[in-house]
C-alpha cells in the first residue's frame, strides 16, 4: 500500500465547467509551487464538464507534464471528484484546491511551512467571504453551528476542503469506504495533528458557482446524516414528552368530568391534537427515510466513480 512517494506535493483540483479559469489557475499555481522549491504534481479531475475544460486540460498537460488529468465518466459531484483525485495523488502531501481561485494558492507555502513543523493537517479557515450574499453567509453560519452541535466529531467552522494533508492522513481517508462523502466531516473524523491558518476567501475568478440553495440544502442534510444520528433519536424523546403531556391532560379531563359533569364540545382541541400528532409522525417518518435512503445507497456498494481516461498518470 505504502509505496515510497517520489513527489513532494500533489495539488488536487476538481473541475466542472471551469474553462475560463484554467489558464490563470495553472499560471498562479505553478508560480507559487515553483517558489516553494519542492517537487509537485497537479492532479486535475474533470468531473464531466460540458464545456471545453477537458480540451484545455489536455493542452496544459502537453505543455507541462506536472499537470495530470483524470477524466471521470460523467459528473459525479465535487466530493467524489475530490476523492478520485486524492486516490490518484502520489505526493507526500496532498492539497485539494478549487479551480475558481477562491482558495489562494499563495497559502500553500504557509501550509508547507506548518507541515514541516510536524503537523499532519494544515487547514485554511475563512475569515471573510468575498462575493457571497448575506443569505449564503447566514445559512452557512447556521449550518456550521448546527452541525457543530450535532456531530460526534468537532467539524471546524468556516473551513472548506482547502488544506494540506500528510500522506498518513491521505491513507487514512482512503480507508473510509462510504459513498456519502461529506469531506469536511471525513477530514475531521480521521483526526491526526491538525492546525488552522486563517485567510480571506476571494471571489470566484470567472464563471459561476455550481451550488444552488437546493443543492446546498441537500449537502447540509448529507453532512448531518453522516455525522449525527440525533435526528433519529429525537423522536423517542418527543414521543415520551407528548405521552406524558397527554396523560396529564387525561387526568385533568377525568377530574373535570367528575366535578362538572359530561361536556360534549371539544372538537377544536381534538382536531389540534390529531393534526399535531399526524405532523409529528410524518416528520419522524421523514427522518427515518433520510437515513434509510442513505443506508440503501451504502449497501448497494457501487464504485464511487468511473474513470474514462487519464493523462500523465
Ligand atoms: N466542482 C466539481 N463538480 C461539481 C461541482 C463543482 O468538480 O459537480 C468543482 C468546481 O469546478 C470547483 C469546485 O468544485 O473547482 C468548487 O465549486 P464551486 O466554486 O462551484 O463551489 P463554491 O465555491 O461556490 O462552494
Ligand atoms: Mg467556488
């Protein structure tokens, strides 16, 4: 498993429709990596782009053999593309980075310095988020708060996939077999000596984000389902609380009937109770469904991705 690495740093870039970014990306990446003075490779994963990204990638690969390309058979989503890239990376340290230059390559040098000090993971924590709406910032903030409370392992706030991982960590990550790849969580789950460096997240250089709110919502659900079973457990407690309350209410009704005789009206309170309980039951079924669906995905044991071809690997 552990063949000796001849390359110091592998930079892994998931790419989905990023044709306008590639020239500038490689220019800036190579300039920064050359400055560090270690050997490197740039593993680009073409995640089923529908624009000219693949053609551009192959052209870059022909000009610079440090740029290597994994071409997936279709669009699998960023998390899987990243996993594929990490599988192919052969460096002693691996750095996942976005193709849109929202993660400044200048930070890699700082990460490498921390890595040399002996840390296994150096992750970049966002101080500011340029070019994002207040709504995105608001939802992101709340997401990190909620998952921080619910998750069994602490997931660092405001941290994306941009980080430097030692080979030890990469090998640990590769042993996690799950299909639901909530990378932020997996990175935290494996542990090791981790340290944060802070940075200001830039705007996208060109193109638009591939995430809409529906995708982000599902991404959040994936994360929560993968790292917490609180949504499953909560229902027994809620059920217990409701049963207790209804017992108290039943006692109250008995006493009242004894004291002031039978009283027929009660349609409104009946309706409220029935509807409320119906709602609670549907929500709990939904929560079970969220997990059941994911269990189904996992037990099918399909391969995470298929590679159509590779260049330079
Ligand atoms: N990406 C990908 N597959 C996808 C969507 C995105 O490989 O299905 C890549 C994309 O090319 C970019 C990175 O993931 O390099 C981050 O995407 P984006 O900038 O759209 O996300 P954001 O920065 O808005 O979170
Ligand atoms: Mg981006």
